C-alpha cells in the first residue's frame, strides 16, 4: 500500500472537517475522491501534509508513519500536490515557478524534465519569462501541474485540476492524467467536481460527505450507482 | 556650488550606509510581514564591536589596516548573525500565529536588552578608535573651499555597492533567493514543495543582520568614534529609509537610504545641523500618512 489513512480526524477551530477517514491508494492506481463543496476533500489532501494536523488517526506512506512529520519533510517523501486554487507564485516568472518545483529534484534531470513539461504544455515554453500571475486561469493550472511534476513525485495529488477551465483544457488535463499513469506508472489521487470524467479516469473512487467516506468502489461501479448518479452526475447537487 | 558637491558626496556615503541597514528591515518584512524592531540595534552593536576590535588589534601591534578591517568585519558579521538568528528564534517564531502586536513587543524587549548590555559593557561615553584610513582625494578647489572625497568614503561606497549588487544577485538569481521570494508569496505552498520555511526565515534575519553589521563597521571607520545615541538613531533612520522606499522592496531600501542620506547632508549644511534628525522623522510621518506603500513598494491589494 502506498498511502493509507486510518481513522483520520481534522479540525479547523471548532469545525470538525474530517470525521474518521479510512482511505488507501495502491502503487500504480488512479484513485478519485468526489463529493459536494465543503465535504472536506481539500482538507483531506492538505492534512496529508499536516496542514492542518490531524487530531486523531494515522497516515502512512510507503509503510512509514508520516502523521507527525513537518510539512516540508513529507513533501520530500516524493509526494507532490497541485493544491486547490493552484497557488502558483504570482510574482515569479513561469520558469522560476518550474524551478521551485524542482528544488528537491536531482539537478542533472533539470533539462530533461523541463523539456518534458514543454512537450506536455507547449504554452508554458512560450511564456517562460512572463510573470505567472498574469497567465490565464487555464495556463496557471497547467503551470501548477508542471511545477508538481518537476519534483518527479511517486504520488501526485490533484485538487480539482479542471475547475473553471474551458472544455478543451479539461480534456487535455484528463488526457495528461491518463498518460502519467499509464506511460510513467505514476500513482494519482484526484479530487474532482467533475465526477463523470473523474470516475471514468480512475481505477477506484471514494465518495465523501460531511467529512466522512460514504461510499467506495471501482470507478465503473460508482458511475453506475444510482446514488452517485443522482447526487453528482445528473445535474444533481448534494448538500455538503 | 563647491559646498553642494561636498554635501552630495557626504550624503551618498551616509545614504549607502542607511540603505545597507534598510535592506534588513525590508527583507524581514517581506518574508514575515512584520517589522523587526530589534534590527536597528545591530548597527550599534557592530559599531561597538568595531571599536573594541580595532583598539585591541592596535594594542597587539597590528598595523595593517586591511587586515584589521577584515578581522573586525568577520567578527561583527558572525556576532550579529547569531543575534539576528536569536531574535527570530526567541521573539518571532514562538509567537507566530498569535496577534501581530505580540512579536513586536517581544522584539522591542530584546532590543532593550541588547541596548542595556552594550551600555553596561561599553559605558555611555563616546568611544574613539585609533585613526585609520585618514586622508582622501581633493577633487575640486575654490579659494575658500576644497571638495574632498575621503578614502573612508570611497571604501564605504565601494563596499556598499558591491554588497548591494551581490545581494540583489542572490535574491533574483539563485535558488536560495527564489526560495526566499517564494516564502514571501505563499509560505504554505513553499513548504509543500519541500522547502524548510523556518530555515529560510532564519537565514533572512541573519543576512539582514550581517549587512547591518558591515554598515556599523564602515561608519566607525568613517567617523572614528561611536556613541550609543548615534547607533540608536541610525537604526531609526534606516527604518525610515525602508519605509520611504517601500517596505518589502529591495531596490526601494537602497533608494530610500540614498534619499535619506542626501536630505540629511543637505539639511545639516544649509538649514540646521541640530534639527537634521527632525527632517528624517518628518519624512517618516509624511510617508506613513500619504504613501504608506512607499516609493517602490507594491500596493497591498494584488490581483492573483
Ligand atoms: N482554512 C480553513 N479554515 C476554516 N475552515 C475551513 C478552512 N478550509 C476549509 N474549511 C472548512 O472545512 C470544511 C471542508 O472544506 P474543504 O476541505 O475545503 O471541502 P471541499 O474541498 O470538499 O470543498 C468546510 O466546512 C470548510 O468551510
Ligand atoms: Mg476543495
């Protein structure tokens, strides 16, 4: 098992955001986590890094207990996050953002990795010297993904990578996810509002509600499930 | 005309020194969003280290000025870096996430501690150093006035400009500089990329302190004396320079320093030497009232 959460709880002040999460990701899997706004999906990803610290429960990565490690040490276990809201460095250039992603990587891989990012997202190569804050939303999203990939992670965490993007970009991003997994064997944990795309791209999925996992199964099973269809697919919007 | 030229030279020298100290204020503000109120003392402490160091070296018969200068610079930089580190560790880090006022108060506490320590060990008297780097070049002479650049002024300007170039390069072109700027923009995200944010913040405090230490040593060589009050006031002037340039902006700190240095030089020769400090503090108040983001600072609101 690559990543395992057991009985994880997390709080923001008196808000009880995660209420006993059990979730696991195996090497080579694409796992998706779906759920309405405010269900606690982003909190779950951030809590892997101790932001916020879990108040109860245990998180292991490659068999190591990472629950109490400092944030930057957890990142050094080859886990990369494309966070909610992208969080690129707006007053740095595109190139500088990419270099920030490569801080932990072997400098000998830098040129190869940069070329790989240009091949994946050609627009980034055209904008290398542009301040990242002036990129369009879609371009910023690509930059955030590229920055995360520059670290050559074993586990890639994506928080709503398609949010607010034009359909063309969304297609591109899901295609990238598939390639990373199939061609490079990367393990991926994906949060999506776009449940339809996500469940089709994933081997397995979890449904989250009110800080708890309410359902789990293969992507196909969840796609077929009447409950999931009603709540997240056919225009339905479950209450958080 | 000749007098103006001389004051220009004096003002640039002073300004270089204020700029060097102001960098420490601005870098720390950039990374933690708070003023380091214990920064001003560093300059004074390093001036006293310089006096003690030069006197001791002279007593031991060291007559080489460059050697003495290098030794004193190294000692001052080491000592003040440790102090800068301690300020962050003791006054700021434990209070992160508390109210904004709390670390300011603890920093002022550390600053008072340091001031008293210096007064206890050094006494409140004005201390002279053995004469060093005397002489200069006369560049322009009229019947009643000779414009002169002292060797010590040249040294100050050369060292300062060199340090500013090196420091700008560090911040804009190196991996450490990128990490430093990343911490300024989004600390959590920086940690998520595997960077030790606490270490970056500590280093920022230490670098700022080291630059101020160089300024303190330079000024001691320039004036040949140091007293407690001069050191204290210079810290506040450098703070004014940082605010005038735009706190958080590196070029702003340098520009602010130059402007304050020039104003002070011209004010004291054409208006009143007694009230030169008033000029600086009036500027501080005016800037805070009418343009709190300073000349080169970026406005608080930013489109992301
Ligand atoms: N930084 C924060 N401070 C306080 N409450 C937060 C914070 N982030 C999220 N929350 C709260 O935690 C709950 C889960 O939020 P979140 O994890 O962002 O959900 P999701 O990503 O599924 O939309 C919500 O009630 C939200 O309001
Ligand atoms: Mg979210």
